[in-house]
C-alpha cells in the first residue's frame, strides 16, 4: 500500500522512517535564478528554469507553503495551470531601465509600499522597495535578482512611524486573503503534498522594518515600543492561524527569523527569552491545539545558543544550519536526539570545490543523520551560481547512493 506525500513527510518528522531520503522543495533545496541560468549554459535542459520541472528532474518532494495568505515571508505563488506545477505568477514591477522589483515585500505588510526609484547614476540605483526600505545597489544586481543591496533607511524609526506602519499588519485587510476562500480551501485540502502555514517572526520582520542597528538599540532604549510591535505581530499571526486552520488541514507551521550571524545570535538569549519566547509559546500552543506539531524556523548564522530556547517552546524543525557558521547537525542529533528535526547542513562550499569534496562532505554526516531519522538533506542555503550543474548532479546521486536508491540519469 503506497503512502501519501503528506504521510511520508509526517512520518519522517516523527522519526518513523529512518533511512528514507526525502528532498523537500519550496524553500529548502532551492536555487538562485542565476544558478539555473548558468546550468542551462553548462548543458542542463532549458526547462530547468521552471520550478516544477526541476522538482521532477531531481525527484524532490514538494511542500506547499500557503503563500497566497500574506502572513509571512514572501514565497512566490505558483500556477497549477501549466504542465509543471511551479510557474511563478508573483508579480514584479518594472521601474524602468530593466530594474525589476517585487510588487510585494519580504514581510507580511498589506498593502505593500509603492516601489519607486529615487536616484541613480551610471552603475547604481537607489530605490524604495515594497517593504518601505531605501536600498542602493548595482543596476545589474537589481536586473538579475542576485546579490544584496546596501540598505540606507527603513520605514519605522519611532512610535509615530510605527503607528502608521502597523496599519499594514491588520489581519482583516482583504488583500491578505485569497479572494475566493471556499474554492481555495477545497483546493488546498485536496493537494497531495504537505501544506505549511507561515506564522511570522518576532525579530526578523522587525529588523526589516526598523533596521538592525536601530532595532538593537531600541530593545534597550524603548522596550515598550518593542513590546507593541511583537504584540501586533502576535495578534496578526494568531488571527491568521485561527481563520486558516479551522478550514485547512496543515502539516507544518513556519517562522522566519534570520536572527544570528557567523558566531552567534544578534541579540542575547536573555532578550529572546523576555521578548519572544512568551509569544512563540502562544503561537505554538495554538498550533498544537489544531494538531500541528511540526514547527519550522528559518534562521541563518550560528544557532547553537538559541536552539534550546526554541525547543523549549515547541519549535522543532530548523533550517539551514550553515556549516560556515559553526553548525554541526551530527553533534546536534547526538545532543538533542529526537527533540529536533534537522535539515540542511550540507556545506555549499564543498559543492563548489568538486566531487571529492562533495563525497567527503556527504559521507561525513548523511549516513548517520538519515539512519537516525528526522532529517531532510539540503545544501545549507540557496544553491549559489558557482556550483556547477555537474557537481550538483553528482551531489544528488551521492545522496541517493547513501539511501540505496538508483542513480538518476542527467
């Protein structure tokens, strides 16, 4: 009797399928657009630019994030109308001179700010993006959507600007929800893949609105304003959860934080405990009441000091465990056992170096992690353009070899 994709996902999360190789794709196992363009130049089929095609090509299992509900990180929405599920229909705005920017920001503000160019020279452009940030970058980078601009300003500076901004965090705003809710519910409940609801952020999105340096000072200088901001986020997300989960059965909930750097957290664990843990707990308790016990958190950087805090409140699946930042999935499995569901932790730098380095990296951790269960392998973030197509194919087949699966013909 065959098992559904949803059941398989949950079984792996619950440590019931040790040794099962499941390569998830929506957020993990993803590629920069420039990476795919280079792969086509290197001999990959041109269809690989289509997300649905490369899922089939590499035999990834899709997990559908409810990006149609604007409650978290901007995950592009994909059409089901083409041969391959995965044609992006998330709109972009042409600001002129080939400068294309998303019509929707990274954060769950509705409506988004209106993107516009406010300055340019021969090589660079300065613009206001959909999150209200002022950003300056190379024109070519804005055209290719690869690389990070220099951020110059942010929309929230004080209580007055916060009071204007928070109007964009109203759960009742019609633009936050699919227009035909009943049809959407029916469609989501009949999909074969696991479904994930986005449940926000208590640091990452504040950083997007305030700016990192100003935000860190604000925790000390104006903690009352921080409390107001995280309470508004809590209200938004709990309302989204209640409205969505009464109708749609989901298998995973997702936080986005990006609150660490190479050697540790950007704020102290004591501040995380004070400002964030009580709100995390309210969200996770609500999710548990609807039967959702797989709760994912995305943060770059060295996570070791924050992992026990997240586990304490029921956040149990974390990504990407960047190797360069000192994260070690094997050590984490030995330390936390089945408390934590692991993902990622395959060093992208090994895929750049070549096949010998790839084999060494995979064999040093994946056999142990797969057999331990509760592990979804992936490169430790988006696959960058300097990973060749040949090296990535070798990586996939090395994973399949570990799992006792037949190699794919690329």
